[in-house]
């Protein structure tokens, strides 16, 4: 039985293939995933509106919006919605708040990441103002009320009667 000679080309391919796969996963996939989420509403990513634009409103249509909050492990902030749910009319703007309290004697920083369910509703859930847009800083033992101003666009499918908005707060390095 004859053994094939291992060439320099083989070793280059063997070493470079995993490196190229890693570079693709780190630098190319995240922007592509963001574009996919923006287009499809996949992963519950919401949109934004710049101004309180007028929508055509059907006062008879009501959508129940439930609010949820969680924190990543090790993030010493108590975090909860001020109200657990609201009945909203698509096309009208609403304001609510989340409460966050730093439970330490140190300055800490975090960022809230939103998610909307069902994912079909994410395309129509638009935020005018949200604490999730920027990094939040919490002074020692400080309690903060953070505003959320949103609208559900009337074009959302009629079959969607309940929407859940959840935030997960992550700790950031200053």
C-alpha cells in the first residue's frame, strides 16, 4: 500500500479553513443577522420612530401588551416594569416605565436588550423613546424610573391580540 505525500498545500488548507470560518462567524455573521432581524422581525427586534406621527386609528381594536423584565446573572440591579400590562389601541402612542435599582455601593453600568413576542408583532412595535437605546449608569443604591414610549402600528395583523415586550438587562464594563 502506497502512502500519499502530505504537501505544504494540505497543511495551509488544514490551518486556514478553521481560521477563515472563525473570522466569518465573528465579523460577517453578526451584521448579516442584524439585517435579517431588521427585515423580518426575527428574534423579536423592534423598530423605532423618530416623531409621533399620526396613524389611522380604529378605537374598537384592542391589543393587550404585557411587560416583562429580567437581569443577566451577576448583574446587581432589581429591574421590573412599573405596570405588568396595558390595553392599547394600535396607532396611538403610549408611555410606561420600568424601575431599576442598583443594589450595590458601587457605580454600575448596563444595557437593556428588548424582545417582542410573537415575532410577527415585532415589525409593528415601534419605540419613540426607550431606555434601551443607550447605556445606563446607576449610582450606588440609586433607584431610577426609565421611560418607554411606544406605538403598535395599525397594520399589524388582526389575529395578533396579545404582545409581550421583555427586556433583559446586561452588565457592561463602564
